[in-house]
């Protein structure tokens, strides 16, 4: 287990993404994945009010509602750490005080709970003063409806600015950041954002940890077609020489360790500066099993170097001074 940054949240090494619930996984399938995750010791679930508006007939909140019904059926709310987001649901976009207050109540209702453990600002909102956003979050925390807050898809400078406002105005502060990060896509995090997280002790949770499924190794040039709603996005990497080099390295290490490419890719992420828990989703319990072994997979320095080198982009800034900085109580 890993302590999430400066919080009291003790989270499992893998954060289970809830974006598939109510989309590519129906309720029964979602319950099966959630049951398998909990049985493996998992306790950290990430969702959002906007999940999954992209599915035909959905209006948003489907994932939260499924998770809420699952927790009610299993009677395990106190065992779970629930993270959800505000800011992208149609009709409730942005991070104004009114939107946050209204959206939080709706999420609490769908989740059938009295508190959200980690409430994310889903995407930065430059049209709303950060003071207004933080006051709204502070009100929820003081009311006991939210325990901690996080910033998703924020830049390093915007995160730093928000932290300065919180300190100056004595408001609740962001304790975690969420952004795209994986062995292929590294430039978004490895720079100002990583530096800000390290300097301020902010936990980092990568999403799209498996590059939209490409790093599972199921998508191969000339290979059989994969029936998945993500097949198109994953296939975009098939003509990327760097992505193929990463996949070759994953294959070699996975074979040597008797595990999956997914587990190796996630285990690499878990060692990166300030990473508390990679986020990954699974449509079935079988898919989940391919991810879970990352929790017990300790890669050697040589294996880590092999993966890091394979995924290194020529234009990435040097982070040599940060390579050895790991989040407190990091995964073992």
C-alpha cells in the first residue's frame, strides 16, 4: 500500500479507473471487475461525473451510479477510497463555485455516500478565478463532504499558482495531480509539472498509463484485429518507432519475469518521481488480472534503465536530479 502524498489515504498500488463502467462494461461486468479488484486487496477507485457521456444514450454519472450500487450491495464503503471529478459534465462544465457545489451533491447522491475521499478538478478552467474554485472546494472539505482535493490536467505553473493561493488565503490545497503519463507519452509530466510535484510534495497519478491499451501488447502490426472500443486509438502507435521500441523492451522483460507487458509498464510507472498509483481500467476480471501483478513486481535497476531508455524522447529535458525521488511510502 502507498500513502497518497501528504494525506492519510493508504491506497493500493493500482488505482482502478472507472471510465469503462456503464460504457464498455455493463453493470454485471462492472460488478465482476470491482469484486475481483477488492478481492485482490484493491481499495482505490477513480471515476468522474462525466463518465460515460460518450456512450449512446448516456447522460453522465453512469459510472458513479454503478460504483455506488456496488458499494451499497457489498457494504464496503468504508473500505474503499473513492475519487471522482467535476468540471466536464455537459451542463456542469468549468470550476465555478456554483458548478462545484451542485456537482458535488449530485456525485454524492449517485455514489450513495456522505463523502468523497478525493475530489478532482477534472480540467483546468482559466475562465474562473482559482480563488473561487478553491473557496468552493474548501467549503466542501469544511462541511465533511470532501476529504481531499486534486488537480487533473493542470500545468506546473497553474498548480504552483493554486498552491500559493491556498497558502495565502488559508484554503484547502491540492494534494494530488492527475495527467497523462506512460512509457510513450512522457513530455507532459517530465518537466515543469514533475518539478512542481517534487518541490511541493504532491502525489502524482498517471492516467492512460497503458497508452490507450497499446502497452498491453495486444495491438501488433499485421496481427489479428482486437475487438475493443479503444482499438483505433491504440493502433495509432503502430507506426511510431519509439512506441515499437518500448513494446519490444516490455516483451523481453515480461517474458523473463513470467508476467504481462501491462504489469511491467505499470511497475515502471510506480517507480517514477512522486507517482503514488497508476490509473488503469479493465473491462473484464480477466483483463484486470493482467494488471494486478504489478503490485508485487519490483523491477531491477537494469530493467528500469532498459525501459526508460526505450521510451526516452530526444527532446525531453534531463530529469537526472529527480530520478531517485520517489513518493513517500512508495510501492514495495
